[in-house]
C-alpha cells in the first residue's frame, strides 16, 4: 500500500536493525485519514471471506481494526492485556510474549464476544515473531470459530512470524512488508506475499 509506505519512509524512525518506531501515526498519535485508507484496504482484501467479526489486540490494533470494521460492517473485539475486574471468568485466555517489551502477557477475550458461528479477521499493527498473532489465533480456536485470515499493517519480513503463520495455511495480508532496517534505512519487499 503506497500511501502507508511513504508515511513509513517519511515519519518512521529506525530504532535498531530490528525495531521501527511509528508513533507519529500508529502507535501513539494516530492519523485518522491514513487509518481510514488502511481500513478500506483490509476490507477490500477480505471482502469475499464472509467476515462476521474482527479480533485485535489492545491498544495499537484498535484504530486500524475500527476502520476495517466500519467498512465491513462488523463489530471489533480487542483482546485485553490485563484482566478486567468485572470479567474474571468466562474468558478465553492465551499467553503472548511481547517482542518490543520483552515480557509475557496473558491476553483474554470474553466468551460473549467470540462464538462458534463467527468468521474472524485478525488484525494487528505489526508482525514480527508472530507471537501476538498466534495468541489471537489461539483465542479464535478456543471459541471454535473460523479464521478468515490475518491482516497486518506493517510486517517485518526479515523476522519469522509471517512465514510461520502462512505455513499453517492461514492467509496473511500485510499492507507494507519491510525487507530490512539495516543502516537506519527502511527497505520494503516489493511484492506483497499472500
Ligand atoms: P510479534 O508478536 O509478531 O513478535 O510482535 C508483534 C507485536 O509486537 C505487535 O503487536 C507490536 O505491538 C509489537 N512490535 C513488534 N515489532 C515492532 C516494531 O518494530 N515496532 C513497533 N512499534 N512495534 C513492534
């Protein structure tokens, strides 16, 4: 997605060979017109899949998911990283090791919001080692719902998550795939891998 790639080049900060900071438009401050375009792109790519629900992870997955949910006309559920005090049981729970924070979180979603009848599109901001996506896939599996695919805003193609999930036969659509962050420079994989 060209608009996203130019935004990454313009505003992204390469923190190391492994980590890209995009807090001017996605991870802290949010750019609504860009999120809208991202939502439309996800909706276009997955419109034939009969999606009934979008599942994401708080907090950075919420903005792009909301926009996709608006276009697809389906609810958005975000898995929580901390258990709500009002919701102690009745949860699907999975462990997710965070690549950027170096810690493991339990993520959970109420059984009320993921059902066997659902066809779920998983959306997240980044795909690196694939732990967040695996955790979300685990929640969908526990609910015995169907997975339509995984939509990612920025995939770091040099880390193993994308390949691992595609190898499981799951459709992964990434709107920008980064080939390398070496020497402080963002290089993209030119063709989107599906
Ligand atoms: P994974 O679970 O695939 O290893 O990592 C995905 C999660 O880690 C995303 O939800 C995202 O929050 C965070 N993440 C991974 N790599 C980066 C990165 O380079 N930049 C930012 N801002 N977040 C990242």
